[in-house]
C-alpha cells in the first residue's frame, strides 16, 4: 500500500475534458490526460483494502462487479505510487492485452465496486491505467513480443474487434500461428468503425494492429468469411477457428415512415463519419452527414450519445435524443447497493456538449417515436410519452394519449441497441444458439462443432470492450488447451 493515509488526504480528481467549444470543432480526444503529480496522489488514495472487489470480475444479480480482466489493481496502484510506471505496466500486462483501449472507453466497472467508493468517491483506476499505458507508448517502451517456440498449430480468428484481437494476441503469444479474417477494410471492429474518434482515436487502434503485425499475426481484410472465404476452407486449412464476429444485428425502427429517406441506423452514421475522417472507402452511405440538419436520435444509451456528439461536430442545427425508459435515479436505489455497478443517471460528453450549444439537455425520457413524417424524405417525427406498466409479470411501455408532439427532423438516427449476432455464418455452420441468438458454447468456448470456438459479443450478446477482451483472451487459452493439451496462463 503506497500511502496509508492517502485516501483521507486527497480528493478524487475526475477526468478532465477539453473545453466544449474547443473540442466540438474537431474529432480529437475529448479528454486531457492527467499529469504525473496528479496520478501519484490518485494512486495514493488506493487503500489496498484486502477485500478488493475492484479486480474480481464476477457477475452478481445479472450485473458485473469489478474488472472482467481481473486486473491486479491494488498492486498496480502501489507500483504507480512508488514511481515504478514500467513495473505497473508489467503487472497490468499479466491480465490485460490492450490497456490503451479500455483506459479511454471503459466505463470502469472496477470503480463501481471500489471499497473506498462505499463511503467516498472511488479511486480513479481508469485514469491511472491511462497514465501508465500512455507513458509506455509515448516513450516507445511497448515492443512486439514474438514467441520463442512455435507449436506448429494454425488458428483462424474471424472478426477483428476487441475479442478477435485479444484472442489473436494470446494465441500468438502461446506459439500458435494466427490469421485474422475481417470483412471491413481495416481491422478493429467497433473499436474502429463504431466508437467515435473523439473517444478512441483511430491512430491508437492502428498502432496496436501494427505491433500485432510485427508479432507475425496475419490480418486478411475485405474478407467476409462465409461469403468471400468459404468457412469450410477455413476449417480445412486451420487446426481451429475462433468466431469473434460481434453482435451487429441492429434493432430497427418499426413505425410508419421508417423507410423514408433520411432515416438511418446509428452504425451507418457513425461508421460513415469515421470513414470520412480516416479516408477509407465510403461507397454505401457517402454524404450521410448532419450538417445544418435537425437531428432526432432514437435511443438514450451510449451509442445514441455518440450520435449526438458526432452530429454536433458535423454542425447539426439541433439535436434531440429520445429515450423510452424513465430517467434513472440521481443516486443508487436501495436495490442497487455497492459493490454492484451503480445504475444512476449520467450526463455524458455528448449531452454536456448539447447543453452548452443549444442550452438544454437533448434527452427526453419516457418518450418514443410514434411516426416519422414526410413525403419522400423525413420532415418531422411524432413523439409520444410512455408510462411503464406491469403486464404479465413484465414492465411494458404504454403510450399516453394526448402527449403526442411533432419535432422537426431532417435526419433520424436509430440507436436502439443490437438484437444479437448476424445469422449468416451461424446458419451455414448450423451452430447451436441460445438467448438473443448468441452462439452457445460450453465453458471452454467450444461450439457444438468440433474445432469451432466462439467469443465476444457473438457469444454473450452486446456488451463492453473490456468483456470482449476478457472473452477473447479466455477463448484463446481454451483453444490452445484443446490444440496443444496444456492450460497456460502468462
Ligand atoms: C457506437 C458504439 C459505441 C460503443 N462504445 C463503447 C464504449 O465506449 N465502451 C465500451 O466498453 N464498449 C462500447 N461499445 C461496445 C463494444 O464496442 C462492443 O461490446 C465490442 O466491440 C464487442 O467486441 P467484439 O470483438 O465481440 O465484436 P465487434 O467489435 O463487433 O467486432 C466484430 C468484427 O467481426 C467482423 N465480422 C463479422 N462477421 C464477419 C465475417 N463473416 N467475416 C469476417 N469478419 C466478420 C466485423 O466486421 C467486426 O469487425 C460500443 C458499441 C457501439 C456500437
Ligand atoms: S479495464 Fe476497465 S474495469 Fe478493468 S481496470 Fe481498466 S478501467 Fe477498470
């Protein structure tokens, strides 16, 4: 433990953001990384409590507690407090393949269950992680790690999101020869074409891909398995196949007018924005842009917030965000005690930007779309308030007559989440599926088909980067155990 009285001496320092008017004029990182002195004080706040839920990574009552990767957080904090940043990175790398991603986009499940957080604001674990990995990257201290001995086994990983990347990284470290197949033009999955640049700069993703290529991992892009590359060929050419194809089946708007021009999914909009930024191929939705438009975002979650923030950067005239659920409470409810993840109302970066620019929170809670109006192109949206009532043991939204309102709209973005994985490969392979159409596996990530494994959102349903990393890593260890008869943790 770095400093016994640290948690009594120092206040939590929140993530610092660039001024709103400055950051909305570009797509660069939203945040201002903390300096060394701040990080030392913040790491001193860790109490090394001895019952550190922060790294437990378990699911209780349907909700996660602590870091799914099992990061050794109190030890990392102690090393940082003592100025040993490289030692902290070494400790972090024992469990974490890519801290540069999570230290930017993770909701920090660890902080929700920090013991200090029971009575005081929790330790800023995520910002400490950011300081450590940025120090290592900026000082060129992250070098390709190639295994000394190769097993002679070949594995195909399908999909290059965080699950696929973590899986490829671990399989390669264990000595297997890995080829990653990706249907997009650039690897990274939602790290590349989902999460916007201001949350995760694409140069950070590309840098990691470069390191992985130097580690002899082979990336084949523009290659959809099951379409461009027959899956049977992969099963013949490789000793095992790990499917990490995500859960890209978006929930679509199902109201009159949903087929009008100007109605798009969040992923069409966000991926087009990133492609424009990095100059990648943009044939399908080229020109899709919020500039000068009244934008209605349907969905109050993180993807919706990313649409709000991207619309603002593109110069939208107005942005409204509809959320069918009621506003969460300001503080933890009684049935949501520590150390469960706090389900409270959060005003995120996109909403702060809308408040600064348009003078009001863009969110309208307990509200949904009744109809999208226009002749060929959308011109407005009719919304209606809903009340949540119990029906057959479940809560369901019930429209309240007389609460209809019309909002001007030139662009409607549906950000209502994902209903599960796409069916193409699953049907071709006749894989067993479970709830939400996700691939069913045993505890060793093995599907019902010999040599075919699955991990990430494709197995769990839509989740988080940190869960996808943990899935990919664990699937790699299980696959290696299957191929080489060992269960190595490194
Ligand atoms: C807009 C948005 C913002 C998000 N923001 C955050 C955030 O801030 N923090 C956070 O923790 N999580 C966030 N998430 C969730 C997170 O990105 C996902 O949980 C995570 O990326 C899932 O990882 P994955 O590897 O399982 O799948 P994905 O990242 O979806 O990757 C799957 C990859 O497989 C490829 N693929 C699919 N089928 C084939 C095929 N047949 N052949 C070849 N390739 C194929 C796809 O092209 C894709 O590249 C966000 C999600 C979205 C949509
Ligand atoms: S990966 Fe996320 S949950 Fe794990 S230590 Fe980092 S910020 Fe916390």
